[in-house]
């Protein structure tokens, strides 16, 4: 396409802990070039294996609140007693350069993005059943039953927000779920609104 750079698309993926979202997202990155993952800011401590600047920017509560005051966040939310937020500048720069940006954020953040960017694509990912979700959470063996019950109760609340989303991906097998996400992104590329400039230039409308 000639002329102006086409704006990138903003994609949100939400889903309960245990939906397998992170694994599917990794596979989507492997298969689709030009997709930028927005590294969020959080006040929760890093888990083993997590690197600062790669998985999250790990910062203190005080610093997070300072950044809120400076209007640094596109959206932010509190989740399980910690702050999580998306940096505004990187996302806006990437979109302006025509890069697609993917946000892995929870439901309150997704609602904020929907208001700010009505054209964003919102995808919710779930495991094949609630029983499977419970099984996956228990299979991790890293948390006690009270924590697991808390996660299941939260997931139930999050499921109530599904009607706000555009697409629902059911993650039974990682490859199939990744193919569905890739198909959604491809369909968004083909929308008339994303391609109308091409026609205008082609026939000098
Ligand atoms: P975790 O602590 O397991 O990495 O993430 C907890 C939840 O926070 C997940 O649902 C994840 O999608 C969400 N999350 C991660 N980054 C952000 C963010 O920048 N904003 C919002 N609103 N949620 C986020």
C-alpha cells in the first residue's frame, strides 16, 4: 500500500489463570511476524524464571502510583492485591508505526481498552470446561486448595464478562487454539475498514 502507514491493530487476550493463555500466545508469536507484545508493569513480585523487562516491568507500589499520577498508563487495574498496567507510550508508538500490539490483560483492563479503542479486537480464552480448569489449577501442585478455590471463584466472575469480548477461543489443544487466534487476526486484516485505503488509491477514489 502506498501513502500513509496503516495503523496497527490492537488485540487483547484475557482468560482465567489456567486457560493456557501464555502458552498459546507464545505459539501465536512464533507464527505471526510484526506482532508486538506489550510488557506490562506490575507490583507483584517476580515468579521463578521471570525476568524484569521481559515478562513484566517489576516496580514498587509507590513507583506505580507515581506513574498513575503522571498519566503513564493506557489502562491499569488491581488484581489480587497488586497493580497491573499497560504503558501508554510504547503501545501508541507501535500502533502509529503500523505494528500490531497484543495485550495480555484481565477483564477490567479489557473494558478500559474497549472504551479507548472501540476498534480493538478482544479475545477471551477458556479451557474446554470448568472441571478442566480446576484440574489444570490443581495439576500445578504449587498452590494450596484455598488459593485454587479463590482462582476458581475469580474465574467464574471473569466468565460473566465474556459478552463484552468479540471472540471466544476454547483452548483444548494449544495448536488448535493458536490457529484460531491467528485466524481471528487474519480476518481482522481483511476487514474493509483496514483495506479501504488500498481501494481508494488503486482506483483514485
Ligand atoms: P499474573 O500475575 O498471573 O502474571 O497475571 C494476573 C492477571 O493480570 C492476568 O489475568 C493478566 O492477564 C493480567 N495482567 C497482566 N498485565 C496486565 C496489565 O497491564 N493490565 C491489566 N489490566 N491486567 C494485566
